C-alpha cells in the first residue's frame, strides 16, 4: 500500500497531485482543473435502445456485467455502513458510452454535481499517478485514499477496484473536490474510473456522506 504521508496532507485540503496511468497518457488530463460544463452532457440511456452517433446506429443497452458491477458496489458500500462508524458511501457512476478520458471526467463531474448539489464549475478534478512502474496499482492507490475516510469501505470495495484495474482501459484515480457558494471546501470524493469496451466503469467514494445515489 502507498505511504499515506503525502496523501494525508493533500486529502485534508481535498486535493491530490498530478496523474498518469499505465493505460493512459499524462497529457490526457489537466491536474487541478475546474470541472467542465456538463449542462449538455447526454443523459443515461434507457436499456434496450439504439442511438445514432455520427450517422451510425450504436447499441446503448448497458452491458449486464456493468449492471452487476454497480449492484456489487452498492452492496459493498452498504456492508461497510452502520453502527457508530464514519459515514462513507460508494457508488458506480451510471454507465454510459464514453470515447475518451475527457468523456469520463465529464460524466463523473456531472454525477458529483448532482449528488453534492454544487455546479460542475465548482468541482476541482485532481488526478493522481498510479499504475506504472514508479507507482502503486490504481486499485491500491484508490484503497489507500479511501482509507483516509475511515471505516471498512476500503476493504469491502477493494476487490471491485481490482476489477477496474484488470478489465478496463484509461484507468485513473482522481480526487473530485467540490466547493460551496462561499468557496469553502466540501468533503472530497475519491473516484477510480476506466473505460470497458466503450462504457464508463467507476467507483466513486464520498467522504462524510451516508447516501450517494
């Protein structure tokens, strides 16, 4: 597991340093940038539908394995809640078709914006380095970051983070740091994401929040 010393300091400010991934190019991301304007981002498609993209019909039926994955994330999160422990919630951002890392970030920012109740432009996205010879696997980094929230969530969600590492491309871990209308930082969200066969695959973990769906 990654040494927590550096991440400790930055997570307290709800931000973390720059990112690269073994399945990415670092230039795909800008560190510490405000979230994109997602006002025109496509809604989650209904099951068993076809959408026309660039003149071609594209099946938008969510793959069964990603539906199962989302249910497993919910179950893992619920298993870690309860008692007098910290309130930490994990969810899979609804699976939609994505073609690039920027699509991934836009979808996650849109979801975080809806859950936290702040504009997309009030969310700072700070990717982290993982998955190359100089860094831990993205699943290990994700677990280490989530551990700073306390509780059992990093244990119950870790096998699912490994699934993203093993089955997706464009894998990254990033901190999504929202701020309120007064510019004050709100609890951070740690997100591990990837693209699986053209579909968004994520775990988003919200600190100090019992619900995130």
